[in-house]
């Protein structure tokens, strides 16, 4: 839990690590989109493919990656005013990223899946430890 004091007011940010991890995932997605657009990431396009097919496949991959970027940023912003649904989605995303990173490490160990796995575990831990804030927030709401 992160505590910051501004003019004698303490601000508790229960999901700070998770938010930083999601923003880092978004940055990594932008880098991947740029690498895909420049051809650094192979897409398996056949050599005899038409130019329009190459453009279509590359554009589709870049747009798909950028949609993940938007999703990560929106999820990080939603953690500021977290609900049970947002908490579950964030935990699911972190666990999914951890599983994919473990498979990638097993297939071909390098720095990227290790970084992804570390960020995912840290984010999942942050979300899990911050789950008490949701109960506190729900308890403070007026009952109809």
C-alpha cells in the first residue's frame, strides 16, 4: 500500500503497483505496434502475397495491438475508483498475462516474457492485496 502525504492529508492508493504495471503493459504494447508496423515482428505473410494483403495484415495486427493498449490504460484508470467487476477483470488480466508469460518462458526464454511475468505477478499481488479497499468503499456507500 502506498501512502502519500500532501498538506497533512494522507492518500491511500491500494492499487498503485497494479496501475503502474498496466501503464507499463500499455507502453510495451505501443513498442510492439511500432515494431510490427516497421516489420521487425514477423507476421508470417507469404512471399507471394499481394501488397494490399500485406498492408491489410499489418494494419490489422497494429490496430489489434493498439486496442490492447487502450484496454490497459482504461483498466488502470478504472482502478482509481475500483468496483468488484473492475477488480475481477484486473486480476483475470494479470493472471492471464502470467500464464502466457510462463508459456513463453518455457518455449523460448528471453527478457520480454520474464519482464511480463514479473509485472503480472506484481500487479496480481497488488490487486489481491487491495481487495479490502472495495469492501471499505462498499461499506461507506449509503444503503437504500
